[in-house]
């Protein structure tokens, strides 16, 4: 097990280096830059552009810029934002909390509800419950997130006045637990949108996996011996659903910081999605690279954790 962990760590380091090399080159090869003249910075003179390039090290060859960036990254220094002049790690730190909270709440709800509804639909195959759950999944799968967000704002915010239209906090400052309850009240609608539009595909996936288990020979043999339905659920369905669910959980880790650019824009939430979009538009290279590297690390970490958990769950994979 220790050898497997060591190999996975080496894999993460190698892949992060490879991803950073490609990302760094692709970003700097994109047309225009933060310091270019034209529509991005129309008032900048050639002299001021040259001076700023020297300050940010953009006057060096691309390979030297990458080496400098890697050296800083080894000390967890992601550089300084071109737009705000603040450290990238501070810029990300201001936004990552709310995005993590929203997507973590949504992810827990999506997995919990999809597992429950998917198994319930499979156990009631072709019955009324199965049809109703499949119809719900179809609506969820086909519903655009921006359209649902606008519908919820019109109905629950404008007509009923139950939820705020946008933002994270009320005009009157809150303290203590009221501060967090007020924040939960503000993010209730965007979290619901994330949950609803993500639920459909997960329900169908869990349902299909459960149906395959129910049709398996080993379950047929267990039922022929008169095993109880509760034991069928806990001994056969749940253990065989764990490996794919663990894999999905690992792949979902990057989504915790990815945020949703559209939803954050609609609900006025200053999160990671908005930061990435604004940084891409302004060609703020250090911030873009910081967010990409954190996302890449979470992706690799999710895959590695899923593999290690699967090794624990399935002894045959250790051979």
C-alpha cells in the first residue's frame, strides 16, 4: 500500500509539471495580452508597456518566464495579479470559500438524492415510481441552469419575496450564527439550481447500475436461497455500487472550485467562476495559472484517492 501511495504521488508531480507546461504555453500564445494596446488597454503608451513588461518579467523569453514561474511555485508563490496588484493566493483565498461551500453542499445533496432515487427507481422497475423518477431525471437533464435560475428569481424573489435576488449578504450587517444563516439564505437558490441540473444524469447512472446488479447471477442465486430484501440491499446492491460511486466522487473534486460562471453572474456571487472569467478576459496570466493548477491538482488528487479507496474495497485490484 505504501508503494502504491508513493507511485501515485510521483504520478501527481509528473502530471502537474506536464499540465503546467502546456497551460503556460497555451495561455501566452493566446492573441492579445494584458499589456497589449488596443481594446484591452487603449490608453497605454509603448513606453509604459515596455516598463510594465520589465516589472512583470514579460520581456524575457517564454521559456525563462516559465522557469521563473516554476521556481516561485515551489515556494507556493503563484505570483501577483496584473489587475489588482495583490498576491494570486490572496485573490483566490477571497473567492474560494463561497464557491467551495456552494458546490460542496450541492455535491452532497446530489449524491445522496441520486443514490436514493436511482436505487428506488430500479427496485420499482417499470412501475409508477420508476416512471415518475425517470421523468424527473429527464427534466433535470434537459433543464438549462440559466433558465431555471431566472425562473426561480422571478417566482421566489420578485413575486413571493422569499429569497434575495443576488449577493451574499443583507444590507444590515449580521454577526455570529446569524451571519452564516444569512449567507445560506442568499445561496439557497443557486445551490438548488446546481443540485437540480446535476441530478438527472446521476439518477439514470445509479439506476442502470442497480438494474445490472439486480439481473446478476449471484443475486439470482442469493434470492433462490430465500435471502431477505434488506440483506439483498446491504449485502449486494450497496457494496457493488460503491466502486463507481467512489470513482464519481473522485472526479467531482475539481467541481468544488470550478464554480459556475453563469450562475455566479446571474446571482451576483463573487466566486471562483467569476474570478476565472474576468482573469481570462483581462489576460491576467498569474491568476489564470493559479486557478488552473489548483483545479489540476484537485483532479489528480481525486483520481488518486479514488484509486486508493478502490484498492481497499476490491482486494483483487492489488494483484
